């Protein structure tokens, strides 16, 4: 063995270490000082050294690639390198280097086995696909995916070519175009992996299989088996044309053309079928380069970094106190939100005490928790044993017994200040003096709730979003009296629940409810002016919101929206006053989807149908067409202007928090980066001009935030200029 190879293998700070077991070279990937393995230029160089060693040492008969991280194989590319690209050619060059590396891996003199435990994502899966054999563990944290489209990119190391050849065109497109995770059993069924084993024997089995491939006692893996329909569609040009056409239509239906990466990925896959593997790789790298320079990718990469930085943010300025560990959680209110909070808590091993006024409500809450867990069981994300273990952690009560040992209590009762006061006054004497009391309120200022508290420094807000087990954001609300230790504990526990957490200062509606209300109020004003309900929704869905504001109000509950609107109108006056149309629908007693009747019609299963024409009779104004651009401009500018006011008033700690809060909490289009990124993209001066024009027509609703006026005058932006 040459000195240079030995030196590379033992170089300080190296990510790859090797161990020879008889004639099998075990290569362990473990980037020093990093929580997960990612592919970087330095790691590529280390792989080159391993390839050279294998070529020169003829005693090595096979290779096993395995991770030294506890729950990650390779989590994808090092996203930091994407920020260094200055042109599409730069990105294309990096893609070609990655492709060449994996071609060398694929053609290595000896068979290579990928031993996968934990996250195998993006470039990590592309590495595994280039191996001759893949084994993964049956652990819940083992997932395989090509999530590049979620960053506005496409697979760039041959993934668009190898994946369809491995699992079939339709299964590959489902993974590539959505970024969807594949669990171990599904991966085995499709042929994405060749075996699924227990984590304890992964290394041993991988070495055995590598040796079997080397001596010919085990045949190389073959593509997964597919049904006759799949074979018919994928093995002739006409059938593939049908698959590609349907896939393109599906992408456009879901993205409204706002995300170019899925279409580019589709083009790369198609190129491989039309012109062969090499041609497909060239097209993949070209399209990867183009996607890397789009504004959509820039915004999605920002969201990635911003959400990661929030994971390290304790919620208070440094030096931050140590958070208390939450061993036991008390939940007051066993309704939809209370049960939802309990359902995510038990999954993290927290003991939960659920309290409500009668046993029937508690029973319904426990059933709700079980329903969330059964959904995970059906998706093979947990086992039956885990479901039973999780349910054993929660108990119910009609009194406050058990609450004396709670570290954190979350109140999730109706949005009524008098009720919230009564609940706090009842439970506080029972609690440990160091216990934290959090209200899951969306509108009522925390300071007002804490008025009746003997320990207001232990009171804060934890605003979860519905449904709790699916929505990623948690808004922690603090008052000037809230203890720093209480804040960091709430933030740390929110992260433990898997939430992205922003901390905001107290005020009516806080941040998310306040900005969303400005947006939805303006949609209501458009109805006052005779806009069609479905036209308002359609315009804003096309802009990029997941649903339109009127549909959202039906989903949330028109009665709930009415209460929120009144709280904010009382706080902010005419600027936030609900529209006449909204008031009329609330008075009519329509509650939305939950009541089977709202702005839209609903069938017995709750499925939305067409607009209920009876609403127009309630609104009592003749319909007329309002231009789509007018609808979008008014609703979006109302939202971003309110976001700027929140930053100006100190409700928000930073523009970053405002952008992540809006994207993860209220559906602001991710590809636009959030309200503050949107303002920067349009230009602060341009936004101020548009607001002033609207305010001439609709004063005082569109008076620009003073912060925006000052920034426009100084030609400043919220974020530094980017590439």
C-alpha cells in the first residue's frame, strides 16, 4: 500500500475511516464535528482515495459503505456549497463531478454494498443506488428519499437515471417529483433495497453479503418486480408517453407552474429514456445547473437555513439559561387541540395528564390521541407495540389530581378570557411553583390571561396550529414578566415535539393570527365589493397559497374567525375591522365545514363542493368581476404590511422569524420566501408605492408601516443582497 493512500486514510479530520474484515473493506462515513453526514467536495476527494486503494490492493474483494452517525446514512449534499454557485455552469460542473464519482463507484473492480441506517436522502440515496447491493434497517428513523425538489432542485448525481431503472418509472417519478419519504418495507417491495434487517446486525449482514457477491455465491440485485399494468406502460414508448403526460399534468395541477424543479426533473428522466443513460446524465446536470440559479431555489434554500438556525436558537438572548426537562405534561381541555397536543407529546415519551369537565369529553380526547397514533401505524411509521406504549403514557381526569407533579401545563380551552381566567385560577394553587403554565391561545394577549396569576413569570403562550400532529410551527408568546428560564424550557420542549419554534412578544393576535387576519379581512372586503367567492380563492391559490382565504375560513370555522376578528378589531380599530360580508355570514350561524355549511357546500363526509349561492343573498350585493391582480395585490399587501408592523413594534424578534412563521404557520408560499423576503424581492420602495396607491382608495387599511417608509427612503432591505 502506498504511503499517500495510508496518509489519506489516517488524515486528521477525515470523514472516511476504513477497516478490513478478512477481504472486505468496511468504509465508515462519519464527518467529524457534524450531526449528520453530508456530501461535500472534501468527502468526494476522500472517496477518490478509497477507490485508488481498492484498485491497488488486490486482496480487497468487496466494499461495505456504512455510517458512523447514530441515525443518518447520508442526509444529502452539503447545502452550504449551493450558496457559492455564481452561475448555472458552476452548479452544472459540481453535478458532473458527482456523477463521475458515482460512475466510478458503480464500476469499481469489486462489489460495493450500502449498509443503510437512518436518513438516506438526496445524494445519499444516489450513492446507494450506485452500489451493487443495498441493505437497510427496519428502524423508524430509516427513510429513503430524493427530496431535492423541496429545495427547488433536481437530483444531480444520476438519481433521475438510476432510480427509474431500479424501481420503475412510476414509482421513481412519485419519489422524485414529490420528495416523498419511503419507509424500509416499501423500499423492499419496490426493489429500492434488497434486504431489510434489524439495526443490530446491519454491519454483520452487509459484510456477509459483500463477500457473497465477491465469490459468486450471491447474485447481484435486480430491479424490483412490477405489475403487468406497470410493465405495459413502462416498456414501450407509447406507454411511457402516457405516464409522462399524466405526471406533467399532475405537477402543474399541484404547483400551478410556480415550482420549475419538478418539471425539470421530469425532463431529465424523459431524456434518459429517449437517449440513454449518458445522455440522461448530461441533461440532468444541465438542468440541475439551471434550477440552482432560479429565485425559487434561492428562497427554498433560505428557508432550509433559516429553519435550521431556529433549531439552535434558545428563544432568548445569550447567555441563555438551561431549560428544565419536561417529564410530565398537563393538558387542560380534551378537545381537538388538547388531544392533538397530547398525541405529539406521548410520542416523545412524555407522561400526559389530560383534564376536562366530564368523562365523556376525556374519552373523546383519548380516542383522538389513539386516532393520530393509528394513522402513524397505518403508514408503518410505528409498530402496534409502540402505539400501545404511547397510549400507556396518557391518563385522563375530571379534577386536577396528578397536576402537582407536572413540569408544564398547556391550557387548550375555548378562546374566552373569562374561562381562561377561571381555569388558571383553579389549577395554579395545585402546581409546583416552578411549573410553567402555557395558554394555547391564538388571539388573547398573554398578559391579560396572566392577570389572575400569582406567578405571572411562569405564564406564557404556546400557540399550536391545527392539526397539531401535522402543522410544523409553534409560536411561543412571552410577556415582559415571563422568566427567561420559562421561555427556553417552552422552546426546548417545542423542539422536542418536532416543531419549528419562533418566539414572539405579547400583543393581540401575536404575529401569525394578526397577519393572517389582515389577509383574510381584505378577502372579505373584496366580497363586500361583489367579488366572486371562488374567484378570490382561485387568485390566491395561483399566487401560491395552499388554499384560498375563503376556503381557509370555512376550514378554521367561521364562528372562530368571527371571534378572532372581534378581538383584533377591538385592539386595532378600523384598520382591522371585519368586513360586512363576514359579519353577515357569522350572524347567519354558518360555521363552515364542521357544520356542513359555510361559503361552500359540503357533503356528509365533509368534502367541499361548489360555492353555496345562498351566501350571495346574505351578502346582498350583486356580483361583478374584480381583476385577479387586484385581488392578489390587496390581500398579499395587507398581510406583508401587517408583518412589517409586527417587526416595527417588536412583536417579532427578526425578519427571519417572521418569514418562517408565515411559511410554516399560515401557508405563505415557500417559493416566495416569506413576507420579508417577498418585500425584498419586489423592492421595498415598490411595495411602499403600491401600498400608498391602495391607501388613497381604502384608507386607513393600507397606510404603509413606518418601518417600510424609512427603509425605502434609505434604500435598505431586510436581508443582504444575494447572488
